[in-house]
């Protein structure tokens, strides 16, 4: 199901950066080539999402963290491209239209307050969590011990991102404290 | 139980940087002031451990990650000192002799190959995992919603560290691949 809308606490909110993707259960339906294409597409999307989000954040500490996440996703993209090139020698990466979990897209508008930021971080957390499970699912689908190891690596890295985001999210919920801690505002 | 030895796969190894601490179950036996002292001590120890470990690592990527962890622990120390100062106004932080889980100490020797590095990362993972549970345990012991939030923050950050380390650990297990990926060696 593709949708530009999400329902949270009974309130329908439009989040233009998010497209809900196909469910994780459907992984087995796709050939590995397509799954790697989906993974590369997801890493590119996440990188652009974090880059554009960082540009819109004034809090230096948080900006740094989000930029760091963008850099990490860039490295994952490169790693996956290597694996793809090795497995499907000479073939161009095909980016399928499907994607697993929420697809992150660049944030092209100014953020309207902390609620807006929280909403985006919540989606990023969901995307990271699903990515972690996605790579876990690929462990059984790739052929060599080396590739399985890389999938475990990617899965753990995304879990690390998930908890890093969740930590920030937790603090941002108390904006007054957060801004005091981060020396934001007057 | 304090011990400079650990048993792994039936082999007794001396790991001079590690002291096994008191178990997590004993948290409730200590007053909050002492627990915060233990937490600050642990963060200082972890910071020194990561700093000294980073100095002994030649692989730039991994060195950066470990240095980043050292910086994070430094920030946690500062945050905990703030909480302590607010709760026990005018009191110097007392560092108890007890510590929860493995106590990380500076690495003062040259690392002897990847097995040595793996052993240290394994202990760091254990320390991060226990720290995450430790802070979770403190959520119910601190008095305000703000402090509970900070404990959740610290707990999630340590979980993030745990998975970051686990990801690296996973790759390091295949040293040949790791060194290829990280462009190490000749």
C-alpha cells in the first residue's frame, strides 16, 4: 500500500516525505537482485532525508548527529553496491518501485516547530527499525558467509541508529529541558 | 566478585583492563547518590578505555568510531554530573568502590593482533549492555519526569553503542574481509 497519509492517535497527518512501503513479510517474494536494489534505494533515500533534515535543524548537537547518520547511510550504499556488483557482475543496479517500510524522501520545507521534527524522527525510527529487520531477513538469502556477515553488520548498524534516534526523540519530547541542555534559544 | 580473569570457551584469559563488577540485581541495595557516583565513574572509565583503545588502533575507520564513543561517554559524564549537582547540591561526587558490570580501564599495552582487539570489544559490548540496563533500572529510582527522561536517554544511547560495537565486532571476525573493506595493510 502506498499512502501519503498516516494515522497517529486517531489524527490523520500528511507527511509528504513518507510513503509507506510493502510489508516485511513479502521479502521472500522478491529475487535477491531486486531486494539489493531496494536496499540501495532505501540507503540513498535515507541519506538524502537525513541530509535535508540536518539542513533544517538549528540545534548544533542534533544537526551533527543527523549529519553523522547521513554519512553512515552513504557508506552502507557503497557497501551494498559492492555486493551487488560482485553478485550481478556487469549489471546496472535496477531500482524497483517497491520499497520495504516507510520510504524516506528529502525534507523540502521548513520545519514548523518541534512537533514537526518529532514526527519526522518517528518515521526515521520506523524506517531504521524495519531496515534492521530487512537485513536480518537477507542473512538467509545471500550465498556466502562473508555476505551473511555483511548483512548482520548492516542490521546491527541500523539498530544502533534506531536507538540513537530514540534517545534524541525521548529528550525532544521535553523541549524546554532539551533546549536548556543544548543551549538553544535566549 | 572482583576478578582479573575471565573464562571464555573454556580458556582462561587475563584481561588486565577488566574488573567484573557487582550484579545488576543489587542496584536496589544502593542509595541513589551512590548509584549516580557509580554511573559517573563508569562513564569516566569507559571514556578512558575508548580513548586508549583508539590510540592503539591503526584502522582509521575503526579508530574514528572508537573516538566517537569516547566523546559520547564524556558527554554522559557531564550530564550525570549536572543531575548529581542538582540532586545533592553542594556535595562532592563520591566514587564508590563498587561498579555495576565490567569496569573498563585504560588499555596500556600494545594490542597483539585482532583476537586481542576482539576480546576488548567483547568486554566493551558487555559493559554497554549492562550500562543500558543499569540506566533503565534508575528510571524508577529518580524523582522527576525530567530525570526519568534522561535515564531513558542514557539507556538508549548505550544500546546504540552496543549495536555499533556489535556491528564492528561481526566484521572483525573475518579479518581478511575487514582489512580489504577498510583498505588496511599492503
